[in-house]
C-alpha cells in the first residue's frame, strides 16, 4: 500500500515537472521571434495558467502584437484578431443575427470573439460602447444575442494591446472593463543590445509576418494547458499569506493619494496570479515573495488616483511600491 502510494506520488511529480518543462519551452519558442520582452512573455504565461486576460500597454512598435501572435502559435490554440477602430460596432466583435433568404429565418453568425485567444489590437482606439461588448465575454465566457446566451470555447483569453492614453485618437477604458483584466503588462522600448539583435535579425531576413520561417512551433495544446491550470488552482496558500494579500489591498484603499483602491476581485486576481507564478517556479504553495512579484502587474490598473496626486506625478506603481514597503510581511 505504501509502495503504491509512493509510486503514485512519484508519477504525479514527474508529470508536473514535464508540464513545467513544456512552459519553459514556450519561452524559448517565443524568443525565436520576440527579443527583449521576457517579462511580458512570463506575464502572458501566468495569465494563461490563471485563466485571466491580459492588457499590454506600450508605444507603437515594441512588438505587442507579434508577442501575442507568437505565443498563440506555441500553444496550438485557435486565435483570432480584431483591429479596434473608431467605427467598430459591438456586433463586429460578438457576432450578430443574419437573415437567411432561403430559410426565411435569422441565423446567428459568430463573431471573432468565438476563439481561444482573442487578440484585441489597440483596444483603446474604439469608443466605450464597443469596448463594453467584450465585458460579458471576459467575465462570463459567453455572449448574449437576441436573448440567448452562447458559450465561448475553452480556454478563452483576451490579449488586448493598448497605446498610452496620452497618444492622439485613444479612449479611456471603462473601469469595469479594466477590472476584468488579470494583468496589465507594460512593454518598454528594448535595451540597446536587444534593439541591435532586432536589427540583426531583420538584416538576416527575419519577417515578423512569417513565423514559420522563424521556426516557431507548437509546444502545448488545450489539454496540457487545462492540466496545468488544474495544478495551479490546487497550489496551496496559507492563512498568513491570504491575510497578507488582504492587508495589502486594504492599504491601497487607505492611501491619501488613491481615489479607489483594490477591490475584492483584485485580491482574488492576485491570489490566482501568485499561484501561477509559484507553480511555474516549482513551489507547492505560494509565499510572500510570489505575492510581491505579482502586485504591480495585477493591481496597477485597478488603483485610481486622485486628480491632485496625478498632477504631482504620483503613479499607481509608486503607490503599490510604497504599500509593499509599509505592510508587514508574514514570516
């Protein structure tokens, strides 16, 4: 009996290690096309493991779209892209009823949201009415049209790119929609060495539109991802660490520079992201270090500053760093 139990545990451990190795291979495959965005790659993987959506912010030309396209290729999942524009209508996202002259009835024509990974390109270039079309899909994993709810495929993840709000022709995302994104990742202009590598690859003939020529191959499938998600959900969290997350959230609400702090949905999101990071790192339970590592990407878009604080140059990242320094860490 004891030997059988030991064999079972050893088999489960080996399977877990193999899954982690596959996600490490995902990083290397993405690196064949994307240079200098390792943090964003890890963030996207964490979002997939936690079953959440990702908002990618950065100036044009830092490979936001290429990053999502390449990651999608490594996962062998169905992927569709929407280019958000000022004239995009909600039905262009979710789908709509179309009259069939032969049958004399209205048939539902699925929109691009019916996919596994939805690349919402430049999501803040379309008005809030169309942005809100994604809300039900992101939260409920379904679309309601003409009184009927239609489930979306599993997994379903929105990876939205966004230009900084001070750029011309952009709209502010509604707070309710921002809160549905698990992570907000900021893609910076690459370092000098990385930019040299980008140009070197271009000079050698690399075409970002041809991922086959770059040698990017599928590493995972939907079944492997689902298995990893189950293991992430089972990653432990002690009472002290859970209380630590709550204390961090409460500290954001008490900051004099903050108009609206982190909600309970935000604490749940931080827990899920920390579980994913802990599992990727080879831990069976989350530690305060895992929580601290995920605070900025999970909460930076959930903290609303007071206007006077923004005028003084205060940022949500600076508020969160201050909170991390002030709240006592459980031993």
